[in-house]
C-alpha cells in the first residue's frame, strides 16, 4: 500500500492528541467543564435529541469526538490588551525599539490588531461549557415541563453530579421517574358562535386530539392551527387562533382526562364597555384593483370593470383587464379565504411585473348584515426595463481556466399581457489544454452566445386548458431561441437551439414542465481537430500505424523529439484512416478491430447533431423553505426525440444514408428515448449536522433512425457534483478504466452520501462517499468491459470517499472537496485502496452543494 496511506493513521493520532489534551488548562480553580450529560427514564437511556435539547446547559460541540471549537477558543489569550502592554513594557529597550522600527501610532495599531485577532479567535471558537448548579436545576424543571407537556403529569426528575477535581471536569446524570401517562377519556365542546360551531362540526373527526390518545400540548397546538386555518378559509375573517383554548379536568386517580374545547367570541371595545361579538361568515362584496399605485395620494383618472372586478388607474391602463383579472383569486360574492389572498400574492409576484402586492380588507359600510368585505389590491409596477451583469469563473477538462461575462436586459409587459422578454448574452475567455494551440497566448479560447426568451403567464394552446391546468397552478408558457459558438474549444461547436414549453404547479411542492418542442442543432466546425482533443484515441491510432510502419505512406508521418515516427495531425491521421477504409493496409485482426472502433467513435463525436425532442419533467419536494434540512425530493424526466421527423421522413422523401437512415439538412437526425430519476433525502441531526443522500439513474436508448445517443445527450461520470474521486469524463464506461479522453455512455447509476457539519462560524465541512459508473446498453457498443449485461455488473460501481470544506456566503456556498479513489473496477489486481493517497486525490471546486 502506498506510504501516503500508511501515514494517515499517524496524522489522525497526532490530531486526536492535540485536540483531546488539556481542554481545561484555562479554567480557574473553582471552574469545572461539563464533558458529558446523560438522561435516563425508568432506568432506560434516553437518546431522543428533543429531550436533550431541554437541558439549560449543553456540552461543547465535538467533531469526531474532538472539541474543536473549544480548542480554537482556548487559542485566544485572556486579557489580550493587558498582556500586550506587559509584553511591550517587560524590557526597557523593547518600547523604544518598536517605536523606532515602526512609529508610536503604528505600535498602537499593532495593539489593536492583537486585541481584534484574539476577539476573532474567541468568536470563531466556543467558550467552555462551565458547570453551574443553578442551571442544572433549571434543566431539571425544563425536563419535568417536557414530560408534563407529553402527558406525564407526575414526572419527577433528580440529578447526580460526578466531579473529577484533578481534571476539573463534570458529568451530570439526570434520572426521570415519569409516573403514569395521562390519556384523553372524553372530549366536550363549548363554542359560543353558531358560525364557528357549524364549521367545527365538519372537521372535528380530523383532529389530532382523540379519545384514548395520550395528552400532548403539541396536539393541542396542531389542532389550534388547523382549526384557525380552516375557519379563515371558510369566511371567518376576524378569527384568530387565540380564541381557541383547552381545559383539562384530571380529577380522580385513574389518569383519565376530561377535555373541553373552548372557542370564544371575539371581544370588541365599544366606548367604556367590552362587547362579545359572535363570528360571522364574511363574503367579498367588492374587489378593487389599483395596477399603477405608487404610494402617493394621486386622484384616480380612469376605471374599468371586468368580471365583477373594479380596476382603477391613476393614468392609462397598461395591462389587459382580462389578464389582470386572472391574477386575482379574490372574487366578488365568494367567501373570504386566506388562501385566495396568498395565491393572489404569489401569482402577481411570479410574473415579475409588479413589486410585492399590498392587499387590504375593510368592512363594507353598505352591507347591513355586517358580513360584506371590500378587498383593495394595490399593485406597484416595476421598471419597464431592467438590466443585469455578472462575472463567473469556470474550469473543465478542456478549459483549464475560464472567466465568463453575462449580461441581460428584461422588458416587462411586452404585449400588455404581463409577458416578459429577456435578451441575454454571454462570453467566455479561457486557457485551453488543446495541444494544437500550445504556442498561443494564455487566454486563447473564446465562447460566446446570445439567447432570447419570451414568457407568458398563461398556457398558450389552440384550445382552453382551464379544466386541466387552472390559473391557481401558476401556469407559464415559455418560448426561446439561442445561439452559441466556440473557438479553440474542442471541436469548435456552433450550437443553435429553440424551445417551446409549459410549466405549472398543481400543488405547493409539486411542479411539472412539459417541453412540447426542444430543438438542438450542433455543428462541429473543426472536426479535423479531433485527434488534438482526444489524445488517447490518437495514441491508439498512432500505435497501429507504428505496428504497420512499412505500409504507411511516409507523407503521413513526421519524426518526434525522441526520433520516433508519428502520424501528422490532421493530414496524416486522415490519410491513414482512408487507407484503412480502402483496405490498402493489411492489419492484424486485433489492430483491425481497434481501428474500426476508433474510426466509428471519431465519426460519432465529430458528426453534426439534429435533435428534435419533447420532454416531460416531474418535481416533488417536502422541503418547506431553504432553511429546512429534513426533507426528501424526487425528480423524474422522460424525453422522446426524432419520432415526429421519423413519421414524416418517408412522405417528405428525405435523403437517406447507405444504411437507410434519414437525413435532414444533410444531418442524420437523432431518435431515442431517455429517462432520468433522481431522489434526494436530508436528515437533520441537530447542532448544524446533516446527513444527505442521493440516488440517480438514467438511461437513453437509441432506436429507429439512430444506433447511438448524440454526445450532448449522453451521460458522463466524475466531477465535483458526481463521483468526486474522478475528474469529469474520466470514469468508465464499466471497467474499461477510462480509455478515452471524454468517456460517455448511455446508462448511468450514481449514489452519494454526505455527513455535513459546522466547524466554526460560516465554515462547514463534510465527509462523503460516492459510488457510480456509466455503461453502454442497447446501442452499437459491444465491448463487454463497457457494456451493462446484468446485475453482476453492479460490481463495476466505482467508489470514492473524501472530505471537503464549504464556506457559506448567505446567497451561495463555496465548496472544495478532496476525493480519493477507494474502489476502482478498472484497476488490474487490487481494486480497493490502490493509490489511496493525497498525491492521487482529485481536488474538486464547486459552487453550492453537489445535491
């Protein structure tokens, strides 16, 4: 095994000794560090984090058993200003020497720097968790309170302290006698308002509180929220959850509870008295929309009424009333509903036409029943045009370093229907690994492109889709075209694409996207550069030429620095390939097979691609917001390409290749079916610790007019968001050990897991393990090492492990991961832990988390 690996245990041992020794060295004589706290209930060890969170004092956080933050805190000096002054004044000549070397003012600045540096270290670390018996008593009370809130009304808690005076440490053991558990025996209701009582009877069977269940304040709070939400979505405009209370009668010794649910009327101050007002079911009597409100008291100049909605403007109406009405879910004569307000807010914000809306309700003075509400919706338009500019840094297999510039201009309300039209441009300058350009300047590659996208906040279709995709589902139609070109990047591709599709959200956490048309045309401008880019392919072809050097035309060869003959790129390689195809050279069976595979791969990777596809995507997530770290997410996508062209190829009499495949615009169009499944799961362990896992599978099957998948739609493995022990395109297929420069295939499996934790401040870390590979299946590749032939080939899943650092900058995360090849199926002999050392590790740089 490599020496680098054998040194790892020694490094870990030294690290452990450093971080675990003398953590109490800065404590005063009467201070003790809490090193461990245990909780036992009925002599059984409690492991539930929720219960440990009730403790008023927590032990210092640890990283793999090391109190890292405490050690960092201990690095700071106590009273740094006083110590600096004492250090300067300790020797008479030191002050004069510092003043003469720097200046009196700079010495003062040096003192400030020293003090600030120590404060920064303290703030980065974590102060020692010092034992305080008063806090321990508070923990006792909080534990009793937790058990009481979960039905153990007679729980008793005591604690035992174990002091180690020599090491100044303390262990605290809490022992709980929970007593008997109280359960709900009966539930009665006392609802003062007839309207509230009528609504409650509809939902009482769905409550969390049930006869026979244990008493739980969480259930009470859950029901209080549910009842309040239901009432406010069924007309009770003035209702708040504070009007709901519970009374528990525990008389007797049978641990049974007679529970009473109380819903009181609202109290209203009327001069010198407080009146009890029963709730009423409110309806919307009028809807007023102000689409050009600017916060001033200007006079309304115009108005229009559309489908019972009044639209008032302070100038000219710039938005189609029908479109505006579709954004408003608060309708005249409908019941008051919180959800209608939320949907209106969300829908208007999604359009990017207005700032966040302001919706106000008021009692209708014209309504004698007191149930009418007037809804006033104030909308402030955003600027008609806005621009954006950004700069980013990138890296890839071909581009060692790149700097990109992106700019865009957004036009709002283009056709008076809340449409947005965005024109964006991008440019990239970088340094190439292309050997053909070895004498070029550092920034020798260029990529630029332009995109135009038009968004409609509705479904554009020949007939109405309202019964299928309602306005409440936030429907959008998007159409776009784009163009990009490259110079000195691989084969110098020119890419033209066009899309037309729809997206909508049937539920809050579920979204669909359907691209009716997704067209991509890829034109390789510099196909002759193939062997400069794919150096492994060149080496294999060159070796075949050397094996048959007597039959190779001397004009195809040149002498290298070692005095050996090599094929000239591109004239020699092209001439040699033509000679092989014309059978002018008598190759061995092995060379003939290798050459055939090389030629076929070259033709596939240099051919132009025409992809006319449709795809459908499904996305479901249980994540509540960006701060939720305990959720699951599933994404699925299916894409069909070439079917429409194949259907009309015959009637249109399209050109055919000798193999019988159809060509359009002198390009053989692709035909395939492709599907991808992606599942992500997060577990929140508390204390800024998270376990994250991902499972991904994808397959693309060519058929009909194609026998392979176009390169832009194929799968690759490796890289900062995949298997981090390998660079992008350096893994697979199968056990071939990455024989090509850019390895791709049409079947992929990936599994990832990370343990994420906080080091200090905004700096986080992670330990990870990745497994995955790519294979060929159902295509024209027949190499058994590259193809997936059954479940036995799962043994070819490559495994990487490693660690990383992540720095959180609010709106994005800078990520650096170091991946080690743990299991390499392509290795001969030992496949486990071969080259498992820092010299063979792969450094991955990324933005945000890998999944």
